[in-house]
C-alpha cells in the first residue's frame, strides 16, 4: 500500500480535504513566485523546446495551474493550433474525476457529449470546442481537435484494453505523433501503458483488475452503447516514470524539462514505444518489482 493510500484510509474525509487545500495553497504560492511566462515566451518553448511545427499530431498533457502565465489560460489552445496549423491535430486526455475502478464499480454512465473532463482545465476547454470529437470510452476517453479526429477516436470502444491498437494513444504512433507536457512531468505520461496493452499476457506485470467491466456509454447519437473495459489496479500503480525515462530512454526520444522552475516534457511517440517495448521484453518496465507477476 502506498503512503497516499494509507493516508486516505487513516484520515477522515474532512481532514483529507484540509490537507488537500493546504497542499494546493503551497503549490499556488510556489507557482506565483516563478517568473511570468508571456505568450511570446510560451510560443518559443512550444517551438524550440517541445518541437512543435505545422502539421504535427500532438498529444497534450497539462496542468495550467503549474504554469505562471501572464495571459489567460484559454489562449493556450489557439496558440498551439496556430503553430500546428489547419493540418495539425491536438489530443487531450479527458478522464472522469474518480479512478477507473471506482467509476466502473459505481456503474456510472459516461456521456461522450456531456461528461466533463477532470484532467485539467485545458482538457475541459478543448472538450467544449464545437469541432472536438471524443472517443467513446468510459474512463480513458480522449478529446481530439483537427483533421485526424475521427480516425483517432473511432475505435476506442472496440477493445477492453484502453491503450491498445484501437485507442487514440496507440494510433498517434501511426500518425508519427508527438507527446508534450505543459506544467507536468512524464509522471503524467499515460502513453506508457500502450506497451502494457500491446504485450498483454506477455507483459511482466498484470496491471489490471481481473474483472471485465461492462459500462453504459451514451454516444453522439444519444444511443446507449455497452463498452467492455478493464480498470487499472491502483495497488500496482507504484512507479516512477521520470526516473525510468532518465535511466533507460535517450533524451532525443523523451526528455523532462525544467524551464524557470516550471515542468515540461517532450516525447516522440513511435520511438518511445519501440524503446519501451524492447525494454519490457527484457523485464524493464516503469513498475516496481513488487508489482511483477510471479
């Protein structure tokens, strides 16, 4: 059991809320003490450090609260769209508030048109764009803006493995996509689970609960579809992705960045997948050894 899980079990809900608010205030104070990041400087980071260019397919992880922006957060999306152009495609994770296991165990209904995203304010802003398309998955849905939106999202519901070849996460490999982090490190890099789902029973760790859930989802036509999916076993989600990347992955493939005290990262999806796949076959993964299957 992780320290975080132990704290949740021992402390009452009110105390947990107070701890969370205190932690948030500390983060806000720290971010507010950092140099202001204006639009021009932000664009330079996107181009020079994260490597964005016209026509790119980019999966974006973000925590805007961890960036000391001098401009409104809603300018981030159009700035990225300007750089990638009309031929570019942007993807954002749009997960529910609770863990996958909790969401599915409560038999909540996922509405692809209305269920909000709790993976950051930028993801919810992207989800609300009139041209956005979202994959029909109850817990690991992805919102996409751009010409590849339908292609990337159309089959996510067809596999019980949320990160396999049917998913937008995997399909960005075929689209020669990039992955970037804004205000976050590779600790937030969900793409790493594509290797788990590609190898399935041959992967050294069994990352999912054994139960196959049947979730009710409402599609864009307002019809109910049943989507079968597995949920991650949080007891095994004890990993340190930034350390793994620094230890095993070349900087030109994936790199964590610290710019004026703010976290960013960049990754080449295809090269990262191939590198992690070969490492997994040798028993080297992001997971702690205690999570490995016997």
